[in-house]
């Protein structure tokens, strides 16, 4: 189920990117959304309305799919679904008593350099 929703979300995302890129912007954009780019199929205003509605529908579907994926995967975290801000208790090893190491002594028979 999650894989199907992920693939559907990916396809909606690609479609949303494409629809946004073909819209006419202030700077011209790709310019496909103008009446010259569509031939005599629709007027400029009709094309703009169609692209605006398509963008809003795709954005709504994208948001719903993202919410569904979040709800389906909310308990699938590796830490058992606990709070992400909670810090895990550090593992403290029991303290062990060790004898201090004996200092290294120089044997008296070795000559020292002066």
C-alpha cells in the first residue's frame, strides 16, 4: 500500500512540476501557456484558467497523498514510535575499581647520562 502511494505521489509530483513550468509567468517562463503556444485550441485566458485549476487540483492531491503516507508510516520508526525529541538514556557501565599501576623504576645498576 505504501509503495503504491509513493509511486502515485511521485507521478503527481512530476505532473505538478510540468504544469507549473508551462504556465505563463511575468518574465515569460517557458511561454507555452500563451495562446500562440497552444495554437487555436483555446484562448489565452482559457488556457490560464485550465492550468490554474489543474495546478490547484494536483497540489491538493499531492497534499492528501503526503498526509496519507505520514499517517501510514507514523509507527514505523526505528525507535518504536517514541518522541523524536526525547534523548535515549545513555548506557552507563558499572564503575570498577582497579589498582593503580606501579610506577616504572629505573634499576640502580644502569648508568645514567649526565
